[in-house]
């Protein structure tokens, strides 16, 4: 077949047209593929955060679950502590002494007020029942130290042996060197058990000789219903009666160092380069309505809350004792009630004595 020049030109134009038509189609196909790939990538990218979020949520759930398990494990311990506290009333409460009725409606199981100078008993409630006395024991510890030949200026080193088992905190640390006078102050003001133990440990013959001296001194004072087994009061074998404690308070009142050590509201003692702040455990100290010469508080589960006080009320010097109070506030309130009762009795006696008999009748 023969082709003319015209045919050749026509064929070339057709071919060019075919190629031109094919290029847009190819470009469109390429563009469609690109869009499809981009959409797929976006879909994957969008799904990726969901996986990360799901993973984060899973971790949070695991943490929350672990925290819940930890809380559940702790709860039984707290409940058991509450149960133990509720199942451990004081010995006086177990004996039913707190139910004893008295005209002053005191909350303490035991109460006693005595005129220090005449021995007259003004308030008596279960005063002859031997009971644990907790840290009131430290008054006898102080008496033995005051009556010994030991220098109060001599420094005593605190050792691990003084770390007696107790829930009460102590500011006496191992290695501290502190004077006996400062230890006496810590034992009476802050009721520090390590301080009281260190005083007994460094006594000639050691702690055993010290405890023997405590009991010997108790017998000499006529404390026939009292026994001491340790110098801190943590040992519940330590026991006494309110009437016996009245005799002890009257005896320790004779020593100025004990009066000063027990009645300061706050004090600082030095141990080498360290300064230790002490604070009283008795809320009556610092109350301007009280004139207190001797005081000591105490608490153990077996003893309940205890307090002894020597105070001037009007023209009288009184020795006051409460044992097994239900709370620190009630312990202080019972002391106020007894003091106010004696003050009212004194006023009545004075007013009655000033009235002529014919005026009354």
C-alpha cells in the first residue's frame, strides 16, 4: 500500500493526538493512586493515636487496680488496730471502778484530795485500790535521784540500752551527753522514758539497785500498797493507790530541784552542740488560775490517764490525785472540779465562822 505525504501528515497528527489524550488519563490515574495512598496513610495515622490512647488507658487501669489492691490490703490493718484499742480498757475500767458514783460526778475512776499540812482528806473515791500508775512512777525516780549523792551537774551519756520499748517519742538520742539535772527535767516535764532510764542505769549498782531503792523508799514513806518494777512507769507491775501517791507527792515537794523541773511549761537543754526543746505534758501548767508546786501526768493502756498535782487553794496546800480518766480533757476538768469544791468549802467555812450564833438562830 502506498502512502502519500498527506497521509503521513494525517497519521502523525493522529498519533500525536493519541499521545496527548493518553497523558491526561495517565496523570489522572497517577493522581487517583496518590490520593488513595494518602487516604490510607491518614487512616493509619488516625488509628495510631487510638492504639496509643488504648495503651495509655490500659496502663492507667492497671495502676488504678494496683492502688485499689494496696488500699484493700491496708484496710484490714487499720481495722485490727481499732479493734485492739477498743478491746484493751484500763484495769480500773475492767474492775468497774469508773461506774462508782460520787457527789462531784467525776469522770475518773479514782480521785483523792488531801490537805498537805493537816492530812485531812477532802475528796475520796476508790483511794485504796492498787492500780497501775504509768509515768507518775517518775516522781519516785526523781526522789531517789534527789536523795542520792550523785551530782546533778555530772554528764550522762545516752546509750542504746536506754531505748526502752514505747510508742512515746523521745528527744534523747544515742551518744548524747546530758547533765543529770537536764535528764531530771526531761523525765518530769516531757515524761521522757529514755531520760528516766538513763538516770536509773547510771545509779551506783545499776538499774536493779535503783529499783530496789525505789521500793525501799516507798516503804519508808508508808506506801504499803505500792510496788515499783522499773523507773519509767512502762512496766504495768508498777502500781500504787491514790492515798499512797498523796504521801509521795508530799515527800517530793520538799526538793526544790523537783519542783522546778516538774512545773516549767517549756525549757531548753543542751547536749553538746545541740539544743533540745522540752514542753510540759500537763495542760494546767501555765494556767494563771493555778498555783502548782508539783505535777506529773501519766498514760498507759492499763493505767488510763493519770495526774497528780500539789497546789495552793486559798490558804490550803492540797495534794490532788486522779487515776484512770477517760481523756486528757476530763483529767484536767476533774482536777478543776475538785479544786473548786475545796475553794467553795473554804469560803463557806470562813463566812460561817464570821457569823454570830444568834444571827443564825
